[in-house]
């Protein structure tokens, strides 16, 4: 189940970073980076 959460977080993070960069607004890009950090922590906890 955690694997699906990690995949969903990474897809959401990438989408938010792309949206933030294309619209030239910072908050979505920062949130995307935060989601990547959370996904990495979930991955480390899953091992």
C-alpha cells in the first residue's frame, strides 16, 4: 500500500513542479519539492 502512496506523491510532485515552472509561480514548485521529500522519507521507512 505504501508503494502506491510513494508513486502518487511522486507523480503529484512532478506535476506541481511543472505547473509552478510553466506558470512562473513559486508556491506549487516548493510544494512539489516538499512532496518529493515526503516520498523519500516514506520510501526509507518502507525498506
